[in-house]
């Protein structure tokens, strides 16, 4: 059974959708920046007035799931270039802190996490960072997937402990504490 599905993304005053058929790219531009996505051959694209229509005829579940995922990615990119995304990390522990060091080529995050040495992490170009407090790190970006991947890399430096409330937490994250050894 063949099913035809059509979805659209509406262009607003601040959002520009450019369909570049020769380069096989879709560009989404807004006040925060721009993101480009490849055009897939399985889909048909058409831009009518201020709406971008994406149509696909499919007969299996994998293509249906891919179509839905592609639609969600385009919606997330539209929100990202309009408003931007934020992720806050809290650093909990005695002596744990983070600072930003700006160099000529890029920025570095310097973590003090109870190790015998400092941990230096280079900040990628697609993420902007700020440290309102020595134990709070604020990440901003327009691409939600890349922002969450970078936040996960930072969190893996010192995962939250299940026995002591130490580590790098996301804002609002709760870790259930385990009971220690009974004596």
C-alpha cells in the first residue's frame, strides 16, 4: 500500500527558507544564524508562497520513520535559528569549578574536578559558552543535536556519583542516591 504524506514548514517574517536545488541543499536562516540540510532524493520539495512543502510516497515503515525524523530536524532548526537553544550544566563538589580561557584561535574550558591536573576542553565553533558563576556553565547554540552532544561530552568528564552528590549535572537533573556500606 502506497501512502503519500505532505508536510510543510511555514516561513515567518524573521525566518528565511532557501531551496537550492542545484546544490541539493535546504538553507534555513534566521536572526541567530543559518543551518543547511541536504535534500534527499526520496522526497519532493516545493515552495509555494511562504511555505515549503515536503512530500513523499512510501510503502514501508523505515521510510516513514525517516520522513518524520527529517521533518522534526527541520522544525528544530527553524526554532534554533529563530530563538536558539540553551543548556545549563551545574558543577557540584568541593573545589570543583570551571573557567573560560580565550585564546587567539578558539576558547578553552578549564575544569578543576578533583583530579591531580586540570582538564582542558576546546569549545567548538558552533557553541558559545559563558560562566555566570564558577560552578555554572551555560551553553548556547542553534543546532540542538550538536549542542546536546557537546554537553554530554562535558558531562562525561565527571559523571554524577550515585553515592555522593558530586559531578556535573544538567539543570534540573536529579540522581537518586544509593545507600552506602552498612557497618
